[in-house]
């Protein structure tokens, strides 16, 4: 996937993947205190870490990208002190491609 350089907000821990666009928008607003209509990507992962969803506002509507792994799982940050982790689009590509994610110091 190719996105222009946008901030990427990763939801640490797991998210209920039954949530669709409206549910994920509410999570972004209420839990992250961020604007889902901003120029950013919001990324969520399920408990088994074999599925991710990416929410993106493109100016006149939302995109909801979904990826399910048939084998293996994504390396995903646990919910710790922070609810979200800020990445860039290159780091998001590493997650999608299976590279190990490490929190920046």
C-alpha cells in the first residue's frame, strides 16, 4: 500500500474487529482524543493479531482497509502507558510486511 506521508496512529493492544467505520471513529474521538477527519491513518488490530483495520478520511468519505493473515501474526504493541503509538507511513509498511515493531525511545 502507498499512502502519502501522513501521521499513523496505532491503537496499542487489541480492538474488537466487529467495529466498522462509525465504531472506529468513536474510538478515535473518545479514547484517543483525536479527530477522525484529520489527515491521518488510524490502525487497529484484533486480539489474535491476525487482522488489522486502517481508517482513513480522504476529504469526502472514509476508507476502511482490512487485512487478514492466513498464517502468522502481526507484531503489535501491547497496551501499556499509552493508548496510541505515533508512527510514519514507512513504519506502518513494516508492520504490514511483518517486520518487528519496536517503540521508539
